[in-house]
C-alpha cells in the first residue's frame, strides 16, 4: 500500500510534529513507491529524489529547532512538466524540450518549497498543455489509475493521476480551457482553476497567455484550498497577477451553505450522458437539503464557447510557440543548412500533430483577410460569454454544472477526431474564457464505476464561496 | 472546403513549419472540420460588442508596475546553457549574410 494512503496536508503536519515519522522518511518511502508504481500509469516523467530529500531534511531541521515548518511541511507533491523547476528537467511533454533544464523556478514552485512542500517529481501531460486526454505527450499517454484502459483526461493528466494513485498528496496543474477540472473529474479527485491572475504565471510555459492558469489538485477541498493559499497572490514577475488580498480560504470550510443561492444553467444539461446527469443532479439535491437555494438560470452563449476558444487559444499559441525555432531551446534539426531550414525543419520534427494543428489554425485566424472575421469575432463572443456570467451572478452566489459531458473515455477512442476531442471541453471552456474561479469535486460514479465531477463556479476572486460549497457537499456526501 | 491545400502551404510558410506532403493533406482535412464548427459564430450579431482581449479587473493605474530597482540578471552562461549551438557566449545560427 502507498505510504501516502489516507494522508492529508493536515495529518502529515501532525504526524511530523508528533514525531510519528520524519519528512525525510516519508519522502524516501514516497519516492520508492512512486518508482515502483509509475510504470502502471506513466504519470511521472521525472522523479526528483535529490531535491525532494533536500527539502524534506530542511523541514525536519526546522521541526527539530522548534521553528514553524510551513503550511505544506513535508507534503510529497508533484508539479506538471510545463511549470519550470530550476536545474530539474522540464519537457512540456515535447520532443523539442526533452533535455531542457530551466535556469529558474516558477513563482508557484518557489512558494511551494518555501512552505515546506516536497517536490517528488514532474508529471506527464499533453504536449505544451494542448489536449484533453493526455494522449498528445511525446513520452506516451498516461493511464487513468481508476481504469487503466482509459485516459486520465488532459492536459494535466499526470498531475491528476499521481494524486489518484497515491504517489503524491497534492499537485500543481495548469488550466487553459479545462485542463485541471476535466482530469480531476476523470480521476475522481478535486481540481481547482483559480481566478485568472490569482496565481502568478511566472515560470509557466506560455500556451495561451490570456487564458493560462496554474492551479491545485488534491483529494479534498481542504487540501486544494491550502495549496492555493500558498501559491496565490501578487507577484511582481507577472504583470497580470492580481493585487487583491488573498483571504483565508480554510476559514470558509464550515459546512454552512444555508441561504447560498446556487444557479443551475439549463444549457449545461443538454447532450449529457444520462449517468453523468444523474450524479450531478443527485449532488444538487444534497446541496438543496443542506439549505442552499437552487435557482434555474441561463447562460445563453454557452454553445459558442468552443468555437471562440479555439480561435483565441490557437492565435495566442501560434505566437507563444514561435520561440521554439532551433536557436535557444535545446533542439535543432540536424538536416538544416540555412536559417529558414533551421526554423522550419526543427519545428516540423519537434512538434507533435496537435501542436502543429493549433499553430496552423492560430496563424490562419490571425493572417491578413481573416483577422476581423475570426480573431476579433471570437474576442467579441468571449465578451458575450463573460457577460452571461456577470448577469447570472447578479442572481446567484455560485453556479453548479457538470465538468464533462461523459466520464473517462478509452485510450485511442477520440484520438483521430480533433473536433470530437475539442467538444469534450464544452462545460469547462466557458469559465476559462470569463476568467472566473471554477473547480471540480468528485460526485459519485457511473454504473461502469467511473468517477463523475461536479463543477462549481463563482465570481472573480470569490474562491471562498466556491470552496464553501465544495466542502459542504463533500462532507454531506461522505 | 473552407481551406485548400494551397492555403495550408501558405499558412505553414507564415508559421515556419515545413509540413511534409502527407501532413498537408491531413492538415487541410482537420482544419476544414474545425473551421466548419467555428462558422457557428456567424449566427451571432456582435456589431455592438467590444472585443475582449484579456480578463481585466479594477485596479490602480500603477498596480502592475514593480519597483524599479537593481537586481541580478540571468548570467550569460545560464542564458545560453540550453542552446543547441553556442560560441563564445552567443547563440550560433547558420550563416545569413554572404560575404
């Protein structure tokens, strides 16, 4: 059994303080277990023994001296391989960056380690975070620990899988259109996309800068909230990080949702697998019984979100991925003799199919003659989708909805149909476009025993209400 | 067809991608499917809607500016450490100007 089985951030802390185990012992056991179990899922791309043991020993030394060991003291955790770790290989699951060693740490990584968090390793994902199934990794797909013939979701599939597999207690993922919430729901754990700007993007490899978020995975709302607390807040290295103060998230976890108005958007229940719909509606009933007021609402532009998203995100991606040109980032085509060949052949050999598709679509929608018709149009529709939420939040404090129209699908099932793959993100993309906080909480399983996720969305910077609703549901459901 | 193979080659040129012949045909097919779905946006009249480029919040005008103070930059060795070919602390690329 995993040395992390049943452990939470809080129970690790008390275990350390009561001297039941040391951070170093827990780190060693976790690394050994992760190494033995990883071949089943391929969730870790790199294990970082040296770095993990160093942090763990620092935590033990602080405890020995009677100092505060930090909010994440001794907690074995994992970081998605699009988030930079100084001196520790960061591949973005791309052949292009197979040997890339970052010269600096992401701000979120610095904050984790300052709080005593022990980085066990870097997790597999879709190449440059582009995908919904983790099948676009240059290092092979990740298998869902709940059902090994199925995908873990994507793009943060590895970060969800390690928590579900008990090879990490919590992890960091990144979300651009659903890449935290969807894998959390597929693997039966909790995943949080905070408000855009709540967590610094410094050191997060840019995919679509106006949509990229870093966010936490955990088994419980409390663990996810504690992790967000550590990484949230203004960072002078990211001009889009928000100056708004970070409230004490765990103070809201009191189980009280009496009088909280929760909106149920009818547009999110069309075309839903019946099992998924049943689980979500059962969760809504639990919230109603706890005293929440359930209100029917409308988000009328939902059906346009995917089209708008795939214009905005690919346009930004085509610009962001221009830097991988054979000059600065580890790989250059051996066949290239001229400058133009170096650019073109390095990129053709280095990028996988999905990255190429998105670079191409992005370059197309930004090109002369198409900019207004596609790119500006999509930005106007993004505004309409954001207004839908603003208007809904005049009536309600939170919105609940499904995370994905269906549970984890089989590996290979959608891989040859990009549009079908894109459509699986229909319920998560809206919140991403608006930049509001949203999360996925486990809400039972289908008849095939596959996890279903309940999505909770709130106003900008109101993570507190989101966590309150999630925690109250979690307590009542268990 | 929303996009022809000829247009795919033009866009690949813009994006600095050397697509192989088999990739061009597949890319034309995939982009065509995606662009057909994207056509859905034309159902909406957006003539009176402002484009939204970024999520914006109320804040002081200087809220995003950091203090202007000296700090240690990335060293030259660190900056070029990941480059495939370097020379004397510089990135080295194929010759672009003929003598």
